[in-house]
């Protein structure tokens, strides 16, 4: 099976993430997408993150009705910080019957050469890149990425967290079930 891994902090998951996933599933040969919730991204401070189990719960709620999408906590049991190359190696060994690829934004693609073992990733796994505002997709590596013409939705998790702290509505920015859970559990009320 052709499985794309969509890595992220998902702090919180929002409709932008889901629109990208849906676009990949509709417009490519990818059969399934696994949302890989990263407990600690090496490029982000962990103090700004909601607990990883709560973030995982929100991703599960957001994707529970779509059997094309799986939510994974695989990185919870791997060494921290979470390195994509380690996760890809682990999954490829555990599921040799699957072909894995990764989905990243053009901002991450521009910094791919700073990732641990980035050459291994580029040479062994297809990389699907969607455009992010202000980050052009430039040919940086010998092996070309698959460029997605996904809808460009400018929603950020940090903007959503700020709305919550300012008592502004996040309706339509996140799935309704996620909004209800965030509000009932009082997630993101504290300053980062």
C-alpha cells in the first residue's frame, strides 16, 4: 500500500491540515495518510506544546470518520526529539509491505537540508510538497519532489491558540468536534 506520512505537532490540528490530506488522497496515487503526531519536533520548543496525548486525541477526533486517514502515536515510543529519518526507518522495517512517502510544506522543504540524514529521506522516500505563503518551492536537491497544487489556506496553529487565549471564536478553523473538545477541556487558555 502507498502510504503518505504527514508529520506535525498538530498543536492543534486544523482544517488546513485536513484540506491538504484530502487533496493528496484525491489527486495522487496515495492510498492512505497517516498523521504522525510528533511529541517533540527538534525545531520547536516543547514548552509551547499541549501534552502529546491531548494533541493525539484531537487528531483522532478530527479524522475518526475518514477511513483513508490513520492517526499514529508511533513517535511517542521512539527517542526524543523526533527525527523523521528514524520514524521512516522504523516504519519501513515494521511494515515492509508498504511504500512510505512524506508530505511537507514548502517552508519545511526549504529547510530539509537541516534535517537529520536528509539525503537518506530524499533518496529513499517520495516527498510531496505543498506551497506555503512566502515560501517558494525551489529546486534544491537532485531528486525532484512531487509538487502539490493544493488549496492555499492561511491558517496557523499559533493563530488558533492566540484566538483561544483572546476569547475569540475558532469556529470554522478547526473541525467542530475539535472546537468542542478544546473548549470543554480548556486547552490553550494559558500563554505559550
